[in-house]
C-alpha cells in the first residue's frame, strides 16, 4: 500500500487524553505551540502546508480537554537550516525538513545542549528520486561525466548536495576538485542556471520538476539511479516532547490525518498545496500524487534510518558535522502511540510500482494506465484535453512529465526515461532500440 489506509482516518478523530508531562494543563492557561515548516518543500506537506490548510492540528489540540487553550504559530522557511537555528534557541517546538538537514539538526541540538529527535517521516522515495540534477534546456551536457570542470549549483548540506557528491563519485569525478561547486539557495541556483552562470543545478523537490515544467531546465541525472533512500521528516525538541507529550502526539495524529487525506484526495490535496505555495498544481502532483515520486507514511522505516546513517559520512567530509548518533536521534515512541495498532502495518508497507497517469483538463480525478504506450495512445486521441501526463522511468520508476521524458522505441515498445544517459544506456544494450522524440512516440502509440 502506498499511503495510510483509509480506515486509519476514523481512529485519528478520537479525542486524546492529556499526559502528565503537561504541567500547566487544567489551570486555564494559554500555550503557544510553534511549528516550523517549508511550504515549498512539498514532501513535508503532511506536517506543514497541507496540514496547516486542513486545520487538523488545531482540532486535535482542541480535543485534548485538559483545560488549556492552545494556539498554533506556523512559521514558514525556505530551508531547514533556519528551523534548526530557531529550535536550538528554544523558539520552535516542532519542525520538518529533509534527511541531511535532519542530521545537522541532530548535531546542532546536541552541540548546543538542546537535543532534538526525529519523530516521524513525511514523504520518502526508497531509491532517491526526490533529488534531481538538471541543466539548461539547450545544454549539450548529456551525462554526469560532462560535468567535469563545469559550474554546478547546489545547496551545501542539503540532500541534493548529497546526491551530487555521490553521483559524481560514482562517475569517477572528485566532487571537490572535479567541478566548481556553487553553494546557493535553490532560487538563486535556478536563476544562475537560467542566466548561464551555472552549467547545472542539483536540487531537491520541487525545484527540478518546477524548472522542467516551466521549460527552464531538462533532467541530466535522476537521483533514483543511486538506489539510496531519500526522505523528509519531523523533528521535535526533546524538552518540549517530554514536557508536552500529548501535544506532540496530537501533532502526529494530525499528520496521519493529513496523510490519509492526501491518499484519499490526491488531486484536491495538490490543488490546496498549489494555492498555498504558488507552485503549479501539475508540479505538486508529480511528487505528491497517487503515483507520485514521494510516498507518504509517518512510520520510521528501518531502510530510512539505515540511509540516514550512511548520510553522516557526506556531512563529515564537508566538515558540516562530526559523528552523529543516529540511533539516539531517532525516537519512534510518539508516532507509535499516535498511530496505535496501525503502526506495524505502516512500518511493513512498501510502495507499489508507479503507474502512468493522465490529468484531464477540468477533471477532479486522474486516470491511470497499465503502460506508457497506453497513456500515449490516450494523449494522442485527446490532444486538447490533457492538463498533465506522467510516466514512470523504465529503469528507476521515477515519475516524470511525459512530454519532458526521453523516449526510446524498442520494436513495438515505447519506454520513457528521466535522463538522456539512462536512455542511451538502454539503446546501447538493446540492438535496434533508438531514442525518439515525444511527437514520434505519440504517433507510434496512435
């Protein structure tokens, strides 16, 4: 199962019982809970943008019935770093961010005597498809080896930088000396790519999909080629969690409710997030849709924890952290209590293979297809009726825009790829197979 079972939603509406850690409960006081989130890092929406728009956290707090009046203060940030800074200053109670920023969050918290803990997961991809390296639409670069000596923009300390480092290493390029790395915020890097002052951009969701959708970039490398999990998660201050465990449990119950909503209403959820962020709904759906690049599930899966441990070495090499005790940082007690008997099921669940999907114009639901060729046939028959079309990479399974994919014709088969290098690798290994344009792929399917 890809997302939380619908049956869980009903259990999440049950009132919570205040825990003993809520020292002020019952005295008529007002408590403000501050949540740091990243509205445009859309794989955190179940703990941020979508959750805020649905009001589930506030409803859960109101149901505590402990005599305390709760107010939620939502603070929006562009990256995880300022959330960590505010958490270690005691000004943010709960935050959400990507896997590499989570490790920095753990390191800074311990260093400054304000320990934090990873308490749940928002969105993840078991192969690493949440990060992508893109280049300019008219660029002659076609593979990672072409990046040698080039200027590449990324955000040092982010998961996207981790993808870049690992990908370059596998391509035999020294990530420190083989390229000129530009340490830039995503928006600055996007501008640099457009201006020609950067040859490529390695970034996290939703920047690669956004730039490709806008026609300002094309994919060069699919992060899922690394076959290493990437994810976003929720971190909480240890002192806050101990003082107000019922409040943290309320947040995690609300997150699970938002996850259930996303699963049941993926198109509506994409529209809500698009409205709140000014991102195109088609881009939000690429990542968060029914067959999107991300899977949403609050459980702390062993595969994700294991990946987090492997990430430490990347941050140490960049001199951003020292050793990190990941096992001490991960604390699943609160999400286990919040999800109850369904937690074990969620922990064991794995996402099914992505399917080809069309979002017809004016529709409130999408249509899935058994193969990319079937999708192309539908698109060819409805040339003016398509809002967006998505296909999974034939190798990695990463969902991508059908009209931006690299298509390969192999006999009667039509195969989509995110990046040109993987398409070329396929044609090299299959005699007679060749890269074709999207227009030719549509003609063949029709």
